[in-house]
C-alpha cells in the first residue's frame, strides 16, 4: 500500500502539463496575429507594376496617376535633405518642411506603395535604363547639374509627358514643371523606368 502511494500513475508521468499547453497555444496565436497584421500592413492599397533592383512587382497604377499626384505639390518650397511636404500658415507663409529632388521622388512613389531609396545616387540604380526618346509618364529623369561633381548624377525628376518633367530643383526655388530642352537636355544623363 505504501509502495502504491509513492508510485505515480503512468498517464500523469507522460502527459503534458495543461498550463504548458495553454502557453504554447497562446504563443502560437500571438505569432499568427503579428504575422497577419504586418503582412496586411505591408501590402500597398494601390499596387503597381514596378521594378526595383531587378525585381518585378504587380500593380494597378500608371504614369498618369503619378503625374496627377505629383502635380498636387507644385509651388511647394525646396528644402535640401527634405523628405516631407512643406507646411504653410493660414496666410500661405512658409513655415517648415519641403522636399529636395530625391525626397520628392521617393515621397511621390511611396504614396503608391513603391519604396525607392532616399538619394539621387541610390535611385539611379533602380529600374530599367531608358533613353530620352523613349521616356513615358512616371519615368525618372536624372541629370548631372553639379559642376563640383562632374560625371555624377546630382538631380532627379519625374517625367510627365510632352517633353516635360516635375521636380524640386534647388534652394530658393519651388516644385515646378520644366521642359526637357536647353539646359536640362544638355545635362540629361539617363531615364529610369520604375513602373512596368
């Protein structure tokens, strides 16, 4: 009888503790929820076909969508290193923020769920190379505009058709549309197609 008291039943020795099983199920549920939340948040609402570093992604936007959205920033102040829209007071006086050229391009594409690198030197490595005669709405246009850095791209804009592009040109200026003639035709280096 004493020996029977000391002996534990077989099924209890080899069974899983109910608390341990509950913790495992809670852990699996939490991992599942985290995965679900983050996988949904990284899916762009307006997917587009685009190419970055040789990878193709599927999407619904086109160059005309990009043009329409980028036009909403016309007249906004340039800010070197700027990556956010400029803020003005109720009288239209500039307060803070603004875009430099590559910040404007990255912000515009990001609106459509396309992540481009931050700087002009990084952005020129994205997409498919396009010559000036084959540009389409939404293509990026790169220029060599800095005399201190010859043979190096230093400016970028978004081609909007009719031999024009929208860009944030320089300090003291605003986002505007320029023609791809004269100075900019001479300084043009390459076009890059991000949208497929």
